C-alpha cells in the first residue's frame, strides 16, 4: 500500500496578482509551500496593481516566463486597469481569466491547483484545468462575491449580480476545498449549501518580510512623528473603507493638540478625502501617498495606534481586513472599526480597542481613551497583539495548514469521480433489473419472518459527511427486554437474518442509494454517524469520496480485521482510486460472496464498536 512516486508533489498557483505586486499570498506562500516539500509553479498576470499601470521592465505580450527565488512564473496577457471605472475593471478581470485559461493548459500538469480570489473570474481557469486535465483545486476566498460587489458599489443591478452569484456557486461546488479567513465566512458559505467539512478556516498573515517588530524608530522627525500621538491608517482608500468617518472624528478631536491622523496609501477615494480635509480645514489630518513596501513597517512602528475601518455593512462583519495581521505583527495598539470577526480578534488578543463603524463620535471616544493610557499600557497592548499573531496567524502557522490541505486535496481525482458515476448509474440500473426477482422473494421472506417494515433505514455519513438514509433489507427482529430496550443483536438475529447477511442479500436495496447518488458501487463502507468524531485526521479522508456497497476493506478481511486496519484500507483506497481498481474490487467481492469468506453475521460478537474501542483506548 505505497503512495505515489517519490517526486515532489506539484502545486499550480493561479492568481491575478503576484510579486512584485503587493500580495501576501504570492511569493511568500509559494516559498513556504516549497519549504514544505511542494514543487510550485505560478500562472499570473503582468504586474499593474494597484495603479493599473504596468511595472517598469514589463510589457504585455502573449506569454512571459520568469523565475523568482526558484519559483517558475508564467505571466499571461491582460488589460491593465484598476481605477473607478466598472467597465475597465471588468475588462481587466475577464482578459486575465481568458488568457489564464489557456496558460494553465500550457503548464506541466500539477497534482493540485491553488486559486486566490478575488477576483471571482480567477475561478474560470481553475474550472478549465479541472475539466481538461482533471486537476482538483482549492479556492482561497478573501471576499464573498457578489456580496462584496454590491457592498462596495462596484455593481448594483440585480441581474448581473445574480449571474455572478450563479457563477460563484459553480466555482464553490467544483472546489475540493474552500479556504476562508474567518469563522464568519465559513458560516456564510455553509448557508449556501457548501458542506462545512469542505471549508477550512486559515487566517491571513502579514508581509513578514516587510515588517520588523524589533524596529527602533530612527526617522521620527523626518516623517512628522516627533511630539505627536499618531493614529495611522495604511492601505487602500476606497468606498468600502468609508474614511469620511475618520475626517469627522478628527474634527471632533480638534482640541487634542498633540493628536494627528495619518492616512497612508491610495485608491479611488484618496483625492476626494484630501479635498474634503482641506475644505474642512482639518490640520490634524495628514496624507501620505503609497510608500514602498520596505517603508511600511517603519511607518507602522513609528505610529502610536493603528486604525482599521470598514463600512457598517453586514458583509464586513465576517471579514478580517488584511491590514489587521500587519498591525498585530507591528506591535502597536489597534483601533478596530469593523464588526464581527475582526473585532473579536482584537478583543481576544487584548491588542487594542473597538468602536462602532461609521460612528465618528465612537471613534473619537476610543482615541481619547487610548491617549489617556500610559506608555507601559500601550506597549503591553502591542506585545499582546504580537503574541496572538505568532501563535495563531503567522506565515509559519498558515503555511503549515495550507500544506496539510493541499496534501489531502491532491489525492482527489475528478475524472475518476465522473467515470465512477457513469459506472454507478449503469451498474445500479442493471443490478436492480437483474435482482428484481431475488429482491421480491427476499422482501416476502422478511415480511413473513420478521414482519414490517421490510426495509431497514438508517442515517449514515456520505461524501463530505453529509447525512443520507441508507437502505438495507431488515435482518433483525424487534424483541425488547422488560425495560423496553432492544435485545442484543445476537438474540434478535434469526435464521433468515443470518442467511441474508451471509449471502449479502441484505445489501441489495443499497443499489437504489447508488442510483440516487448517495453511494457508489465501490467505496468505503458508510459507518455510523457517531463514529465520525473518532476518526483520526488521516482517516477522515474516507469522507472525501462517496461510500460504497463494497470496498477495499471488505475484500481484505471485511469484519475479521481490526478497526485500525479497516480504516487504513479505506484511506489507501481514497489515495489510489481508479476504475481498474474498482473493477478488481467488484470481482473480488463477487468471489468472496460465493465463497462466503470473511463473513461474520454478528460483528459485535467479535469486536467492539469503533466509538467504544477508541473511547477505552483514550481512557488508558
């Protein structure tokens, strides 16, 4: 039962933005995955974010290959743009999606693809790669579309929003795993009928190569920090950030002579905010254009407090703005003007204060409270944030989690899954026709010997742990003791029940489950719902495929081997599944049924239930 060859597993990153563009899920993640043993390639666009202008040294052409720190990168053509025009922004997204759909097919076949969202159109090349080459993908969601489009005002008409929503549902359901940055995102996607088990929560990390927490301020006077209590906002200034609230709070705090708000960055609202501040004669608000990444860490370290703010929209209550991690790492108190998950992080970490978004009075209140603290209290807030980041949100922690998810996903085989479904439909249909007479006779015998109901129905976990009702012929009576409790299986299992189990005739109704799509002809046997919590992380892989009427464990001992061994067989099957293996298991099953090998009609007579066995093992 050996795994694939000794070659390093291959990951293809599909992302519209990659270094030298500012993105923490770019080169940092690629190098971290390489450190975990993955061979990483990248398909991306020509660098033009965030200004919408091509970087020096680049020009748009058909394809451009380069290597950055040992990572092979294929750049594909796109329309450079990132301004307030919805049309030009859409053209930017669509041109990348189309050219990347060609680019992914030009790359060597990966074992798994990693897809960074936004924009949502980046899911198109992932769908193409899966359809043509059978490559599974994980989808890293940074914001929810179309919700974000509506919340930020990029798109308001219900028809295109609905079309985007339908497209997102296709991308979500086609992904083997969806990675989200907060529990709120996980809940939101679960409400869209995405199986919770397919959603992994992995918080973002900061640009650790650009922020030095041990930095000692050297240029406080040059940058205007000397003698000022500086509250800094660093990042994109768009409609979603609603920074007019900061200007209104600054006006309320005009009496605080040593206070200044510093807004660093750019975006569609940058010039408008500068104009509003000038019109309002706000001398305690200063603007600084985008700085090189190498200088951002210095500015954060010089600041007395760091500000996060988003519109008071329900969508933003489940997001964690990426600057949160940078602020935590920088070790400065945070003023969090975002509801929900982001506020909970600051509160749990003890890293700052929270205020109601789009409420200037509340922002002014927390600024005054923060300014009233002494240096020791402010430093402790900063250190608490750093500790929280290192333990929960660092690149080291997140990279390890991504490596684990990729390891599970790379064994998925979409093409085999499609072939198996065709085989299941044909096989189950033929089986139901050929077994119609035996099933009718069996039903009459069960009705005569055991009474009604003829069928035994029980909820079992299907693919991704989704419950379904499994059908079997009933094999036990309904006798109870004096307290009304069912008698042990051995006492309720009569002659007809033993006969049905020995001949495996009790499994025939399961063909209907196969035809419905709840089960497959071949796969891990569906166990009891309560067993799932006792699986190890490795054994949970059995839930990545549909359960089967028979499987690799059944033809390698059935109920005569230990639970550990049976679950190991199931995991091995998931990693090595193929149509040829399924035919082999099918023929082996037929042979064992005729020979009646490995049949124990009452498994509880020779072994404990899985939950009992592992509960006892854990208590020792």
